[in-house]
């Protein structure tokens, strides 16, 4: 029996013809996700100064993630726009269409490791413990994405179910290791944070790790199904998961950074000299703010003096 007979055929999603409706849905998903990522980038860039210096790497990481992903979605839009030709009522793929999937892996190879770094940047781990968890987790994240890419794009160009299963299995080893490495670090950090910071950190972790589950599930769709509808489902799922993992998670981590800044100020362990606003509420005790900071905070937010009772806060 020849090796080729041992490798059953799969139909890569980027080779499927699309109806006009399916093509429009994919375009919609890519464009909306791109806009959301630009918004996430601008939010992170404009709010970096709202947290103490020690937590700013988390906000910087979010800014980098959204910036890189937004650029990748510009590439995706270009490839979707140029990768299909309307013929006999269907959008039929050409060579450019292949990049509508592979470009995602190039994005993830950069952004997923930084997501891991972002999660750990607001943890309570320090020193060698932090360095060890960060190095192994980032290494696992990179290996997880690269091995997935090999299965869908390199070996038989994603046209072999045997290779898809093989590289999915290898990728999942790193996937599981990533969870095993991160979850104890998160639990330890939650226990040593303030109550609200710990709850928000747990929520951010759940959002990230649950969203990560979408990717290996969607990866396997070509093993079982092949149609324009399933290609549309994959592109929509990837775009939605990207926005949740990059923008939604990033905003939660930003909140954790602000909560930890406020907690550090209350404990007298931070030199941060600005007000900390969380959900339109002043989280910094007024007595810890200088008169200039109080006046600036009140004027900037239009709520009078900080010492006054107010329900409208930023």
C-alpha cells in the first residue's frame, strides 16, 4: 500500500466556492473584527497612563496585540477581496484565497504568546517564578500555533485528514501544557490580590482560556465537512474569537491593572500620583491624592471636587 493511500483527502476551507451571501458574511466578519481591533489599539494607547508603571507592560502588550492583529486583518481583507472571482453566480477561490487562512496563523504566532505575557503581567508572581512560568508558557503558545500551521497549510496544504489529525494532536499537547502552566499561576495570584482584582483576574483568565477552546474545534471542521457554508462558519468563528481574546480580554486585564494600582496606593506601596477611575467610580482614596490631582480629576470628569459624593465616574 502506497503512503498516499494511507492519507485520506480533506478539502481545505479556502478552496471552497462561496455564494454571494457567504462571501458577504466573511467580508463583514473580517471588516468588523478589524475595526474592533483598531478600537482596542486606540483604547490601550490612550489609557496606558491610567495605571502604575509596574502594570503598564500589560497595557503595552494589549496595544501591540491589537495593532498587529489589526494589520493582519487588513491583509485578510485584501486576500478575501482579491482571492475570489464571481463566476456563474458563485465566488470561486484563486491563489490569493489561501492566505485568508494562513495569514491568521502568522498573526497568532505573534499575538498569542503576547496574550500569555499580558495575562502574567498583572499577576502577583515575581522573580524567577514569573520568569519560568512566562518562558515555558510563551514557548508552549508558539509551538501550539506553529504545529497547527504545519497541519493546515504545509503538509499536503491542508488536504490530508491524516496530517490534520497528526498536527492537531501535537498542537494539543502544547495547548494542554499551556493550561497546566497558567492555571496554578492564576490561582496563586488571585489568592494574593484584592478581592475585586482577584475576581476580575479570574474572569479575564476564563475569557481567554475558554475562547482559546474555539480554535482547535474550528481547526477540525475540514476533517468532517467541506462546503462554502462551513468555510463561512470558520471565518466567522475565528474573527469573533479574535475580538474576544484580544479586545475583550485586554479590557479586563486593563481593569485588573487599575484595581491593583488602586490597591497598591491604598497600601502605600505605589508612587502613582494620579486618580484611578474604574467603571466611572473613583477607586483612589481621596486622601491619597494631592490637591492638584484632585482638582484635575474633578475638572477632567466634570464631577466637582473629588471629596463630593458622585455617581457619575469614569
